[in-house]
C-alpha cells in the first residue's frame, strides 16, 4: 500500500514548501480564484484595536505580514516566522519591493518551539499553516504563550463546506483539479496532492475551536468565508 502523503514528517513538509516557493503566490491566487487575498484581509481585520508587535506564524511569502504592516500606518510591527528558507527569501523580496523591510522582521523557526519570550506580542496569527503542523495543539499553546494577556490568537484555515452545491463540488476540486493544475504549474504534483489531503483530513472549524479551548483561550468565535471553504477562528487570552 502506498504511504499516505498526509503523514509526512516535518523535514519532508519543509522540503515540499521549499520546492513550491517560486510558484506559491501564483498558485494561491489562481487556485482560489483570488479569494485568498480577501480571506487574508478578513483575518487581519480581526486585529482591530490592537497595536504593538504582531506575530505572523507560518508567514510563507509574507502576504499576511505585509497586510498587517500596511494597515493603520506603522502603529504595528510584525514578526514573520516560517520554517522554509525559500519562503522566507520570497517574503524578503516582497518586503523590499514594497518598502516595508523596517516594518516586518523575518525569521526562520519552528511553530512548536517559538524563539520568543512569554507575552511578547499583542496577537499571533497563522494563515493556512496550522494544518501542516503535526503537533497542532503544541503550536497553538506556543501562540498563546507569546501573546500578552488580553491579546488575540487568530487562525485562518481551510474548512469543509457543510451544505449546498459547494459541499458536493469541494472534494472533486480538491482531490482532482487542484493537484493537476498545481502539479502542472509548480512541477511538483506530490505537493499539490498533499495540500488538499491535509485539508480533508482535518476539515472542521469545530476541531480548531476545541483545540483553542484546550489552550485556555476564551471568547472563541468562528467566521465562515466563501460558503465555508475557509474559516477564521479567533480567541482571546485571559486578561487576569
């Protein structure tokens, strides 16, 4: 029986993202029909009222970090952290082009062992990255640890539509069309077979909400996007 790609080890997932980094942005926009841009903007709006330092975990090529830095002038500073060196290099190039290198600091690091002190950030955000972490609860606990009391933890992730035509079309698109198009453009069909499989393996917003409750977060809420294809799940660290 062939090995299921979902159960790749961290080093294999890192190589996967290193390989697809050159076409990552193009395929994100193409395969989501541009919806990924709106989804990230919606996640960043969850930071309303928060200033100071924000952590963008699994920053990839830096789209969320850039959106955070561009909003509200420069009242926020961002640290973007990722475990893929190729992704970080892509983020660096984008920051230079946009003149945002002073507003965003980039770092290589592991989601389950963040290199920051307790209560460093006003919020921590992870967009389309938590499903790629094998020890998800440990990563969420780290996101909570580094956030100040009263700060927010925000997860933007793919989820499974519950009803309507989208529920029927979603598996077909993710299992057949996405791997074919992604593999054709990136040259790595295996990567674009792994990505949808990781979504379908861990697909409900309620699963993420329950993990966030276990970390001690309060006021956890969920907002569905585009008929439930993606969801924003946000919680607050206790203020006492």
